[in-house]
C-alpha cells in the first residue's frame, strides 16, 4: 500500500493530538497552516465541539448541511447555538436544480425504494453541499466517535482523506457517550430535544427514527437498509466507499 505525504502528516498529527484534551486538540488544529472547517449536524457530539470552539474563540469555521429535510428541532437548534456562542454557523444548501432533477427521476421520497435512490438523494442534499463547505480547507473537523458504530470502532484522531485532499480531525474519537452527556450538563450546552425522545443519532427527518432500548446508537438511521450499507458515505473509508453503488454516499 502506497502512502502519501498527507498520510505521514496525519500519522504525526494523530500522535500529537492523542495526549491533549478536547480544547487542546482543537486549539492545536486551529493554529495549523490552512483552513480548518468543522461540519456540524447539531448532534450531541457536534454540540460539544461547537461549545469548545465557541467558548475558546478558536479559529475554526463552523458549517452545517441544511439538507431541506431536517427536523424542525434541528433547524431551531442552529439559531440557538449561534446565539449561545456568538458564532456563525454557515449553512450549505442543495442546488434547487439538483433537487428538481432528483424528484423528477425518483420522486421526493424515492430514497425508500432502493439504496441507489437513497445515495442519489444524499449526493444532492449532502455530498455536493459538503464539497462546497470543504472547498479549499486543509482540515475537516468531525464529531466521529469510536463508540458510535462498528464502522467507526477504529476512528483515529487524525486521518488523511486523500479523495478530498485534506486531513480529517476527529477530536472526540476516544470519548464515550457518558462523557459527552456529562460535558453537556456541566457546561450548559444546548442540545437537540429529540435526544431525550429516543434519537441518539439525528439526521434528516424522513430517514431517522427513534431507537428501542438496547439497539445500537445509529440503528435509527436509514433503518430500512442492510447494516453494511447504512453509512451514507460521508465518513466511509475510501476502500469501503468503492464497494458502495453509485458512490453517492454521505452521512
Ligand atoms: S438522509 Fe435521507 S433525506 Fe437526507 S439526504 Fe440522505 S436520503 Fe435524502
């Protein structure tokens, strides 16, 4: 397997971040040469990162994918979070021509009919806006955690994303959900009220359901699909991505 200079940089960064706390990890990345962009879905992990960026006034841009299919509670939380921390959360919307073309081909809710149709919807509403959000960025900060799912069990603190030409930073990789919840309480971080109604992981409204006791955290996402296809691709490793039809996968 060949490694790129970016792989070597990510490996060194991974080691440097390991011994730091959350604020230290984010401050380290904020000081690096090149733009750092944090994409938030307003989930509880992302709210912890936003709080750390906002309270420490770190030079990391905060962006969100306003897919047009979000829960009202999520949309309201974007505004509330901006007010709480005095920051701008930049919204990236899908192109209306892309949405129209999708609807004409598959129907507005065609994502229930096939994996291909679902990836096509995520491509229009998430992947393309994400590409715009990350344009020119050197670092992409995410709220990925090892405990979120089997697919994420080996998440490092820093990893090369050679496809997107940047380094992905996962400052909460080693945090468990109890630590996240304690941070939120201790720091008065605003969170989505849906978490208290059985939604540990929240995406678009038509593609997210509450989970039952004992189910994995992400069991409510694209629940009608097989497990191995359920990641919508935003965070799927490159090797796995090639196995997903249509490569239009976003998370
Ligand atoms: S999560 Fe569902 S509604 Fe949202 S972009 Fe993907 S398929 Fe479309």
